[in-house]
C-alpha cells in the first residue's frame, strides 16, 4: 500500500517565532490523525530547531531545496549532507518557483535528486505545466519530459524513496484548483510513465501528491481520486487548522 502524505511548503513565509508556534499547533492538531504522513517544509533557518521539536513525533521534516553540489566553495548554498546532519528527512526539488525564478532545469533537479538520495533524504519531486501549455493541450507531453529528465539514471531501488508532486503552475497561489478529474488524469499519466520505466510494483507504490490552491474545501474530492495520494500544500499549510483539515480529507 502506498503512503498517504500531506506536506506543507511554507515557502518564504513566517518569522522564526511564528514558525515555531505553527509547528507546535500542528503537533497538537495531528494527535487525532492516523494513516497520513504529515511533512512540513519550513525555511532552512528554522530547520534545526524544527528537527529538535519534531524528533519525538511522526511528523516529517522537509527542506524546500538543496544544492546540486556535494560540498565546497558554493557561497550561500545548503547541501543534502548538511540537511541530513540535522535530521531533515525530505526535500522539495524542482518546484516551479525555483524553475521560474532561479533557472532550475530538469538536469539540475536530477543532480539534486541523486545527492538527496545519497544522504538518505526523500526527494519530493515537482512537475507541472504552465497555463499556455495546458491551453495548447501540451500538459501531458510537458510533464512527461520533466519526469524523463528528472529521473535520468535513477535506479528502480531509488524510485521507492521518491515522492512526486504534480503542481499545475496555473493553480499555484491563484485560488484556481485543478478539478479532481484533471488531477486524476495527470496522476494516472505520471504513474503510467513510471510503470513504463520501472514496472508495475514500483509505480503502484509511488505516492503522487497534488499541489495548487489545495484547501480544506477542495482537498476531499481531489484526495478521493484513485491516483491521488495526498497533497503538497502552500498557503493553507500556514494555518494549523486548515493544514490538519486537509490531512483529514482522505
Ligand atoms: P498553494 O497551495 O499556495 O497554491 O501552493 C502550492 C505549492 O506551490 C506547494 O508547493
């Protein structure tokens, strides 16, 4: 059985005290949850403290990015090895904001995935089309190309430690959620692509999350689709009640 996962991507929001309060509120709210792996991705500067607070809980700690280099003279960068050393268990890679604002390519994401896996960090690998691509009916080919590039030379064994997040860019932060049908169609397509390269069992065990204006009011219909295994939540993950309500939507 594949894992149900609800992950909160805080992006560049909240001060340190606000972040610590949110973590404690989420811990409290999560006590009634079963069967769902919660993951939170605060900014790097809060990771170490978050790791200590989350240590005795079942909530996983993620980073929002890591560098595509092993170590050394890369001013301002954070490596997978560093994240591993403070107990970070997941890392979001290839987010559309990193692609759009920081020039991240599938090739760079592929290098990051390999380093994350080397240091026992589970990559949450993002894909998704922009609006003109959907309007031109190119969304499947765009996502197929992203998956192919990001999974270059990734072995079957490694895939079992990877989570995919489908985040249509036109749905991120816009309040315009994909319909459950649109999400299911794409998740099924992604699972088929993984099946074609890695076989049925690996594809069937892969968790594929939906992201893009996912709210407590919309999560239920999306999460009930057979190929949707949870969500990567932006704005709504900054409110503990909303985040927990989304995790209660399966
Ligand atoms: P929103 O939920 O704010 O649309 O953000 C989604 C996202 O980008 C998560 O990574």
